[in-house]
């Protein structure tokens, strides 16, 4: 997972460098940049939780594996939904930038999660 986590972190850092360059050149506003920070933090927390749960359940019984990964997926989605609602409702941010960056980062994180799971399960 370390290699996969480093790759994901490098992709996120590269994207933030692009976003930071856009802020410095006044193409996007500070509030949009702040929105991307919140989205990135939520996605990195979600990605870290997924990696932790998968590491805990790897090479365990099927019941424990399914409980940790599928149950964890449900809890992580619920956490993300509640967090999205709270961020949009109570923080002064650019809502559209937050949602756009959130979905882009979420799909990138999902790709890295799937790559990791498939690399551990070479049988498929």
C-alpha cells in the first residue's frame, strides 16, 4: 500500500500545484482554493480509512473481510455525505468548486483503491 499511497499523494500534490498556480495567476479565487482544500482533506481521510480497513482485513476470514470492507464502505460513504452537507451548509466556500474537485479527487482515489485491491488479489 505504501507504493500506491505515495502515487496517490503525488497525484494529489501535482493537482494542488496546478490549483495553486491558478490562484497565484488570479484565474481562480481564494474561496475556490479553500474549497479545494476542504475537498482534498475529506478525500484523503476517506482514502486513509479505506487503506487502514483493507490492511486490517487482508488474509482474514471471509466474514471479517466483508464486514470491514463493505461495512467500512457504507460508513465511509455516510461520513462523506454528512461532511459534504456540513461543509456546504456552514462554511463560506465556493460550492461548485468544492463539488467539482470533490468528485474529481474521489474518482482518482477510487482508482488507486481498486489498483491496490487488484494488485493484492492476483487471481482475478
